[in-house]
């Protein structure tokens, strides 16, 4: 079992609390769905991306959500209705099963790529791309560089002399599970979501890479049959970029 799933099992529906949920915004949902035909077969990677899932359900009755967290999938079903879309429990670090390979017209993810470490990221990109049918679309939104919270944690680490415990500059990786003291100082201001849940969430998220634009492009260039079609800056956050890939 991938221990990172425990993070999402812990947070569940609380991830969508207005004090915590960070989108995609309505404008970004518009960017995700631009050029996508009504009735297309759509796949959203990550049950947490509920605003996009809702919009996909308005556009098509053929919607699939893939996630490795049972807790997140259960939370999604109780939020949108048990049978509104197909839900599949699957870890994207594993290749998709044959029945899911190449079957979707469009595959979407919102900052899911940011949840992987340096070793996992190219593997996950490859596995996500396997879901896309010929001449169809994978559209991923990726945060480039650091999150605001990363910067605060890095500063705290510098102050405390603990930076080397949880920040790895060569690969641009941060391990929140090793920055518990620094995190505790920051999390007090996280709003209505219970602190123990937020702490558990960050503990199990573990090691994550902060990728550059070039790295995302290179990982996909190495995938046979994958071509970069376009990039577009998010209308909500200038640091977030949409990448469109097609399967040739
Ligand atoms: C879409 S991502 C990122 C969510 C949010 N936009 C953010 O910036 O934090 C989170 C979702 O992906 C799922 N997820 C994370 N890693 C996964 C993996 N290896 N395989 C399948 N699902 C995964 C989580 O369970 C969660 O529901």
C-alpha cells in the first residue's frame, strides 16, 4: 500500500471546507474544459478535485474518477451521489489495468503531479498518459516552484538550523513529514479543519518534488507517442500552468 493514501484518508471531506479548499476556481474549471466536447468520455485523476468533477458531470454522463484513497472516494460519492460517476481505486504509481488503457477522450489532473517525489513523478506521468486514447487529450495543471507554505517552512528550517532534515535542493524535494516542528508553528492558522486531521494529512503526504516547466516537458518527451500540444497559464494563479498532451 502507498502510505501517502493515508494522508487523503485522514482529511476526506474536510479537504473541501471553504477555509481549506484551494480550487480549481471557476475560471480554471473553464480552462480545463475548453474544447472538450459534450458527451466525451472524461477521466479525473484525484477525487479531491470536486469542482472540476461537478463541471465534468454537467458536460458528460461518461465520467470516471480514479484515486488511490478509499476515504477520498467515499467522501466524493457521499457528496455528489453514489452512482453519478464511475469511481476506481487505483494507485497511479502502478500502470493502469488493460481495461482502462487508452479509453478516455480527456484525462485531467489538478496539481496531482505536485504530490509525487523525484523518483515517482516520471512514473506517474507515464501511467497517467496510458489512460488517454489515440489523438485525445491529457490536460494537467501543475504548480511550478514552491507553494507559499513551502517558503514559510523553509524559512522556519533556516531559522531553526533544521533545513537539511527536510529540504533536498538537488532534486527540489520537500518532506513535510520531517518538518513537524516547523509545521506545527504554521498550522495554527488553518481555519475550521480540525488540527489533528491537518497534521496527519501533512505527515503522510511525505516527500514531494517541486518541478520546473522543463522537467514536466522532459518526462513526457520520454513517453512514446506523447506530444506536447500547448501550455497555458492559470487564470487564477500565475505560478500554475496547464499542460496539454496528446496521444499520437
Ligand atoms: C488531485 S491531487 C491535488 C489536490 C489539490 N488540487 C492540491 O493542490 O492539493 C489530490 C488527490 O489525488 C489523489 N492521489 C494522490 N496521489 C495519488 C496516487 N498516487 N494515485 C491515485 N490518486 C492519488 C488523492 O487521494 C487526492 O484525492
